[in-house]
C-alpha cells in the first residue's frame, strides 16, 4: 500500500466521525473522531494517503430487495470506496455484500426513555405520614382530619422527628419511577408506551422520546450523541440494564487484499487502549457543556408555597368539619 491513495466514505456521526467546520475567527477545524483517528494511524503505519467522500443519499446503507445497495455500504460494495467509517454495526444483511475488518467496539443495547417527571408536591406536607395514619379514624379523639391537623401542628415544632423528615422530603423533589430495565418494559407498554429500535434516523427516534410515550432500545454511545443534539442528556433517562452487545467494524469491499493488515492494526490499536482513549476524549469534548448544566440543575430546590398547600387544605377542611353538627362529624371516616 506504499504511496497509495485510499478512498474513505464517512458521514458526520460523532464520536466516530466529526466533520471539519469553519470557525468564527475564519479558521477551520479538520475532520476528527474515533474512526477517523483509526484511519490516520493506519495511514501513518502503512504509508498511504486518503481522501473522504460522502454518499449522495447521506445514509449508512443496506442491501435492498431490488438488489441495489444504498449509502456508504453501497459505495464500498461497488468498490467506489475502500473503507467506510461511522461506528457501523456488523450484521448479516450487510455481510452479504461487503467484508468487515476486526471489530473494534462492542456496543450493547440499553433502555432509554424520557426523564421521570417530578411528582406534585401540593400535599408533600403530609408525605411523612404512613397510609394508615392518613386514613385512621380515632372516634375517641374526633374526626381523622382533626387528629391529623393536631399531629401536623405538634410535629411541626422545631426538633421533632417529623420536622426533620418533612424538611428532607420538601427539599429533595420526588420523581416518577423510571423505566430502567427489560423487566420494566411490559408495564411501560401497559401504560401506553411504544418500544422502538433504530431503523433509519437515530435523531428521529430520540426526538420521539421527548414528544411521545416512547422507549428506545439503542447502543449507549450513539444515544449519548443524539441526545446532545436534541438539547442535552438531562432530558432523558438512561436505563441501568444493557444487553445484546453488537460489534462495530470497518466495512471493506469483499475480498479486499488489505483486509487482513487492517484487522491486525485494528487489533493492536484496541489492545493498546488507543480506541478507548479516543472515544473518551471525543465524548467529553462533545458533551462537556451539558454536564455542567446537569450539575447545576441537580441542586436541591428552595421551598415554595406549593409545598405548603397540603397543610392549608387540612386546616380549611378541618375548620369546616368543626362547624358541622356533632352527629355528622362523628360519622366522618
């Protein structure tokens, strides 16, 4: 491959490929990203040059029923490009028209959904009480609202156990239960959520999470970047369970004579820790702004009048009950 020019097909797909752009000061940034750094390292080692092209349809590509092959995979299959970049998943359909070099990454699927919504705190003043306390009816002491009001009044004293518990409840907001694992999916479907996987545009499916009741199964790296494009990761819930690791590798034309040497170099770069370093740097550079925003939004909230609505409600209803005839009050339960 000494002195040869290679044709590389790539699409802007951070952190794998980050296309160059013009800077406000009139300068320019060159192409970068994990896959791009891979090819640069190979070019230095094998002493070849390369230039980058993009497919006209701007797709990754698949073999079609009519025999046509779209996107970057099509360019490689027709030998119009020597290699494709972009975190391209290894799968059986693509394998019928191209070959892969040694996989450099395993990307498991994870469960992603919208961030749990904050629960109403209008009755938060009552939250430290158990359900039994809330519904009890001590006839010896009067109607339950009166008992509850007396309890709130006494427990609000400084230094009481209730006071400390209430402060913690009100200062730290409560949220809906998140969709975190495969075990949570049946309940999510019963609650009206749709389960989706990637077909064409990752951004389209990630956007659905924000606008519909939608749960997305996708690899973690691809989702992180897509979420950044749609306003930041803080808007989404990242499931704790991942499954079905799927390899990513560089597609090359079937029978390409350089496939073996590319595989050996890929294995060396992965084993030497270069890929993980490039990946961490690329993700950090792309997402560091939202990390600061998320940290700022995670601070505890100040108490507002909303938090005290529960106490006011108990007081007003209790006053109304005290004005009713004794036989009516007695039967309230």
